[in-house]
């Protein structure tokens, strides 16, 4: 089996495109079974049990990465599939349904980020640390709702780079015949 992580530099938490990136990333791979990567790499091609993408936005630019595991002999196919999905997200607008589903999930699940006192304390600490404002809890859903299909494609083009990335494959590299 090969464990694959493909990624590149990301954005800071205070980047003005953070909310559009959040929606874009949900559609790409952070949205679990409703994401493009899960649909293509797992469901259609059967290359992985699970696959996810993540933007780690910090005070300084964080990282973007896609992570999955696949059979050794499908390593190259899985990497090519991930890069194809990134390219597709950059090249064409997302569907109205993808956008609506992503926004609905992100807005609807937001209250779960502060449904315990520990989670609320952690969220309030982040709000303070990043200077997100006292109205963050009421503004977050509005900022997500404002994201358009054009925003998603624009940030995909700007912040996803299928040509310049770091690729880490842990496994039998010789047997996987990883293209370098």
C-alpha cells in the first residue's frame, strides 16, 4: 500500500479569500462523501477508501494538502486523479448544486464548532488571536453565503497549483513506479 500526501503552500487565516477557499476546499475534498475527490478517486475509480483535502490556515501562510492511501500498483493513477480534479476545479465553474450543498453544510454545521464549552473557548481564542471580530459568530454564515461560483473558480485558479507541489509517497516506491 502507498500513503500519499500531495500539497503546497496555503494561505493565512486572515487572507480575504479565506471563506471562498473554505467553500472551494469543501467541494474539492474536505466535504467527505460529497466531495469531488471522494466521488472520483473512491467511488468511480475505486482507488482509495478515503481521501481528503485540507487548508491549514495559520497566522502565517499554512499549507494545502491532499491525503490518501491506495494499493501500490495504483499509486500513479491516484496521483494523476488528484491532479486532474484540481485542474478541473480551476478550469470550469462548480455546479449550482455543488455550491449550494457546500454552503449549506458549512453554515449548518457551524454551530457544532461551539456546542461545548471547550469548543466555544477554543473558537473564541481563535477569534481573538486572528482578530476576526466580536461579531464573528453571526457573520461567519453571511460570509459563506456570499461566496459565488465565480469566487470558487477564482480562488481555485489562484491558490491551487497542480504544477508546483510536493509529493510524498510512503510505500514500495520501486514497485509503485512513482513518476518523479
